[in-house]
C-alpha cells in the first residue's frame, strides 16, 4: 500500500512538473570553462540547452532532447558517472535570462562582425563606432524574458547590417567613380582612400586600380607613411581576389624609375589570398 501511495504521488508530481511550461531546470558545473544546462520540460521529455561560460560570456552549444525521468535521478545520459543537481527556476528568472540572452547577444554580435569582415573589412572604424554607439546595455540582459529580448536583438542586428550595407555602398561608389575617371586619381584622392581603407573586396579592387593608374602617386604616399602604418599595410597585401591582375600591378610599379625600399617590399608582398 505504501509503495502504491509513493508511486501515485510520484506520478502526479511528475505530471505537474511537465505541465509547467513556465519553469525550467538549471544545472551549473563551475570550473575554468563552466558548463551549464537549461532544461525545458515538454511532457515526458525536455529540451536541453548546453551552454559554456568563458571570459564573462555565455555560449550556446548543442540543443538536444532528454527524458524528464532523468531529472528526478539527478543524472543525464552524458554524465552517467557524475551526479548533476538541478535547480527549478521560472523560465523568466533573472539567471535564466542572463544566460540565454547573453548567448543570443554574443551570437548575433559575432555573426554581424563576420559579415562586416567580409563586406567592409575587419577593422572598419565607421562600423565599429556605430556598433559601439548602438551596443546593448549588458546590464539589462537579465531583465528581459527570452522572447521579448529576441525581438530587440533582431532589431539591433538589422541596424548593424543596414550600416554595413551603407558603408559597402559608399566604398563601391568610390571605386566606380575612380574607375570611370582614372585621371582623378591623385595624391589627395589616394590620401582620402587610405583614411577609410580596409581589407575587403571593394577596397582591394580600388587599391589595384590606384597602383595600375597612378603608381607614382601611390609610391609617394607609402613613402610618407610612418613605420607602423607601412608595416600594417604590408600585412594586408596578401588578400587580393583570384581575378586580380597581380603581374600587371607589379609591372606598373617596376616601370617606375623612382627608387624606393618600400616599393620593393610591396612588390614582394603583393599576392592573391589563400583563403
């Protein structure tokens, strides 16, 4: 009789547990790179989100399903030899919000940074200033429930991409203008170009155009760079696209009578990207 009562109690306890879609279970294994699990009950099974915490940021890893009976045993299939204690929290608890929202934020942040790297360059000052001016207040991550926060983060991502596209269009317009009027490539236009130069497809095409059309002005400009600027510039000369006419660029520089050690270094460094 006692066994029946216990079994019946366990059955109704689990049914009540599964019915609460507004609650989750949290487990944190604290170490150098902390491992975190958030489990959302869904009938007999649950959705398990695996996070890591490193350098003050949460990162979402695998998402899987897990039997909710395992929660009652304080153990998961992936950790059979290690007891895992779960804490039941509200789905909108500040701790849960902090973990989930932080992971969503940094995922979006990395995605837009990668788009920027490909489209306008890795260290684009214009985009970085915009990004930091629009940066989400990380202290507010714990205050928003996940669904509400995801709407905000989607809007922020759209703003970032819109700014990337604006900068990309400006770069393309500059390239088109110089290509259509190569006689306008002079010391001033080269100076303006390098003020916003980044390692991206459009700027590298513009650089190719400058070297082909005005090699003398180009060499004069790099000779005026300070050592740090020139060193950084030479590190970026191995990323030209496959369709770049490297041999023609080198020939344009070689035909200059002007002697320059920096010209010689550029000749050695210019090559196509291996990526």
